[in-house]
C-alpha cells in the first residue's frame, strides 16, 4: 500500500483534533502502553478503538469529526492507493 501525505503531523491527540479536516488519518501510538482513541462528532462519541503500543491504525472519518486519546498518539492526514 502506498500513502500520500495530505498535511503535517499532529504531535499529540491529548485534545480533540479534526487533523486538518481529514477524511483518512494514520494514527501511530509511540508509547509503551495501549491507548484508547475516541472519534467524535461534536460531543457525540462515534466510536472508540484501542491502539496497541507502537501500533498504527488508519481511521476513516468525516471532515468535521475529531479524534482524541492521548499525548502519545501521532496523527497525519493521508490518501492511499493499492
């Protein structure tokens, strides 16, 4: 899989971020512990996922939705093709 960077990395998801109004986000957990990532639309929780230590997940979302979970989560807007 090839990815195309669509913006600059967000160095912490300790507070809610729409990651530059992204629709596809690569999230990396750079800590030694698992971290729960929460996806929200305003104050409504859309869903949660546990990202394991040193794990990477691709999250699809609407531009207005936010991601948050901890200072150890790094995020960047991407596009991809196979």
